[in-house]
C-alpha cells in the first residue's frame, strides 16, 4: 500500500438483527486480503457484560476463545476462519469493558475532577479502542463491525464515536457500510425499500452518512430499486450492493466480488484495486459443493436447539468434509433425552459421534450413555472438553467398576472424582474470565493415535475450562485400557485420552474447533471424518 495511513471501514446494521454483518465484514476482508492488503476485523458489542464468557449459549451463541485467552463474540470465529489470521483481545470490545475502563480511570483520579460523561469520555474510550489495531502498524485496513441495530439506545455511543472518527479522518480514510434488509411482501409481490430508507434516516439523525448500502434480500434487486435506494439514501448507484441469500456462507466473498463491493470500497479509500486471487478459496468451495460421499455424524450436546451454540464445530466439519471430499451431515442429538432404552435407535445408524463441550450437570447422564454405546459398538468417537471428561467418567464407571465416578463439578460429594477442579481454580470466586483460557502447550506421546494425527509431538491448542482429568486415577485407567497421550508440560495435566483397542476413540481437553480455518482444516477433524468414512464403508 502506498499510503502509510491505516484506513477504517465501519459496518453498521439496520432494520433487523442477524442480517449477517459478521459474514459481510469477513467476506470484504477476504477480498481485500486477496489483493495483498493486510486486513483485520474487530467487533464492538453493545451489551454490558464484560465479555460473552458468562452468557448462556442460548443468549448469544458460542463463546469464541482467542490465543491470548480472550472470551469473545462468535463473529471472531468467522473472521479467523475466513482470513486464516489470529485475532486477540483487541478484536472484541463490549460496552461493559468500555465503561469499566472509564470508571477505573475515574477512581484513579485521571479525569482531574471533571464530570465524567458519555460524551466525551465514553466516546473517547471507544475511539481509542477502535484505533488500537490500526496504530499497531500491522494493518493497512481495519474493519470494525458494530453490533446491534442502528437506533438502539445501547448503540448510540458507538455511532457517535464513528461520526467523530469519520469527521477527523476524512472520507478517504474512513467509510461506513450500512447493512440493511429489503423485505419481500408476498401479498404485494414486491420488494419494499421503505425499511431501508428509515434505517438510513435514523443513521443520518446521528450525523453519520452511509457510503455503501449492502441490502440483504431473498430476491434480486432490480435496476429500478437500486436507483431508488441510491436517490433516497444519498449513495452512488454502484454503492447499492445486493446480498442475496446464499447456499453457504462461503459463497459470500464471490457474491460480493460479483457485486463489486471491494471496488467501491477501494475507490473511496483511494487505494489500488486489483483482481483478488481466490484460487485456493474456490478450490475449497468446489470440493465442499461436489462431495464424492457422505457421512452422518451425531453431535451430542445440550444446546443443540440453537445452531450458533456449536458454530465453530459445525464449521470445522465443513472444512474437514471439503478436504476429504465428503458431505458431513450433522445430526443434532439433545443429551437430556438420551436414555438406555432409546440409545440404540438414536445412535446405531451414525458413522461417528462427537460429544460437545458445555458446563453444568444438565444432560450429562445422556452423554455418558452415548459414550458407552459408541465405545462398545466400535463407532468413531470424538470428545471435546466436557466430552473428554464424560468419556473418562464413562470408562471409570463401566470398565473400572467405579460406579459413583463423576466430576466434582456435577457431584462435589463423589467418592471417585476422576474429573476434579484444577488446583489453581480452588480459590477462584468470580466466574467471568477466570477459567483456564487461551493457547497452552501440549506434548504428545510418540507412537499414539494423536501423534500420528498431528504428525508432531508438540502442539499448542486453546482452552476454556475449570475442571481437569484427576491424575490420581491415571494408572488405574491406563491399566484398564484408557491411555493418557497428551500432557501439559508445565503442570503434567492430561490433555488427551484415547483407547488404542478402539478403531477411533479420542477425547481432548482443549477446543480444536477454534483453530480450524478454510485454509487449514484442523487435523483432528480431518482424521475423525476419515475414520467415520472408514466405519461407513465397513457397515
């Protein structure tokens, strides 16, 4: 890039939530990255929680964890999967964090006796946070996604901060993309532009003029509608971008390329526009859309009603499926409803079973029953975090004969706490941001399934948990056939278990799904899908 100034793109949303701001931001970033621009994305969330770590997955989908241990919004997962670039604490900011920072400064007396107000103090803090990544010198373009919908009370300070920044930086260094909905009224048989007009007007009332409109729609926008939107919303006609429903989120970069979103952006920012190189992306897409076979994987969890609860796992299946040229059909199974009498009918037809992460005691007995079934029936099993812990409990109960074996999280009085709270966690009273978080080293034993999957004995994976494998029971479990094959070098904590006598039975304490991207599908998911395919061909 010729200019040394970092350019800023702000993505706002109007009319309705869940229009896909994160996917649009990630797709645009992909197109800019594919032209050689160093691009990153950050998310500003208007809720007062410090981070999503204490939020129920039903409220906000999964909590995504970065290498540096930040509990963040699930959109950061999209950013990493699309760009193959790690995000950090700086990529996700919440209102809670902003206010906490300002209040801490006030308590320290940094405002010199001034009255602390939303403007300028809160907006200044937002502006500071927005520019941290830009000031690092690592990026040419920073895309900032503002959560919520324009007009919401909680979003107002963010919109005001954007107004100020846009004014200070000038039109060549900052622009606003407004994502909005063009609903189709089937009774009238037409698309309606009025909600978008109102949304743009609301944004303008806050002093911000959208430079580009991205219109979510179920039907193609006619030339007439584009002209109308351009005229009434004060944007150029080429800056009215259609975002039609796609069969997969991975189609969106190509759809945005066809609409010329990257061209319009680069033209306004006075940057050179080249044809993006999407060769490897399109290779992945072609494999994803043209599978040679299919496997059915059971995803056993307790938040399965909401797809976003296990977003990273579902996307990891897509990446691994494409690499294996297999369509992965995921069957969501609610662990609360699994009983010994219905287990065979729920699981016998599956090619592989993944027991998902989670917290609390609801639905754990169902998970244990499921693991017993797949262990005894030689079905490929993959346990993540709580899934690995449940596999340890199941084996302790049904193979070792420790009938009351449990996790001290579920039963503090258990005589056999094969899963126990970590030493470092015993004195922790606050729930938020206090778990074992972020990337930790793990050493793998040679000549094990896990080492052959990774093709190395030293790995680094991301964690999010308080409870651990209890090493007191390690020898007993190993003698009975459950091997501990991955360890944290500093603490000796067990990170990986496997059953060598089983075709494919692996449990990991960490979260491999957080590191799977389009460019680098995770080796564990690749191997699991391969094992499921092998199991299917044997049936």
